[in-house]
C-alpha cells in the first residue's frame, strides 16, 4: 500500500513594489511547529514546500523560542534569490499539520535572520523531500501529492 497525502495550494498575495506590480500566486503551504529537546512552539506558522530550496530553513526567532542559541549552530554561507546570508543549522523536531494530523520528523534545519520579518519557513529537498517515495506537483489543480512507503510516515 502506498498512501498519498494531498496538500492543496494556498493563495499568496504579493504586494506591489516600485518596479513590480502586485501579484497573486498559489503554493503548497503547511502549518508547522518546531520543537527542541521537549520545548515546543505554542503556535504554528506557515512553511512553503519549496523544490528550489536545498534545505529546510526557518526564521531564527522561532529557533530562539525553542531554546536554541541559533548562532552556535553549524554555519553555512548561502546564495539565493534573497541574496547572500549565513544559515545556522541545528538538529530539531518538525511537526507539520497535514489533513488534521501532526506528522513529526527529525530535521537538521537551517535558521535565518533574514526570514524573521516574513515569519514563514521553507521545507526543502534535504530534510523534507527526501522523506517521501514520490512527490508530485499538480500545478493545474493547485495541489501537491506526497507518497510514502506504507502507513503513516512519522
């Protein structure tokens, strides 16, 4: 048996900038809670499932709320759409709320100071995508299908 979980895309409003008009986009987004050594966020935040992200990355302020001294993590300079920055990696537990169920998994995740103002995480290829047997983006139906080997994944 290969169960598949479907995540509908959510609407994202992108405000206009001086050189770019406002836009509406749709992306697969899930409610996320982080935990470190039994200390868990008492709220959830949105994370975008992003095939262009190499790693799972979360705002550093959320890491601090679960007791991490973020800048003591393993440092990794990165270069991406948002420019250059340093991520700080820590071993944590991530819980995603998918179809009203919490799916929990250990993750070596990066924390970013630049993401603090957005309050949104990224679920990337290492740490999230590698947990699934098959991942299918169905753009014309605005949904994402995640296939696991058998039974609940986490």
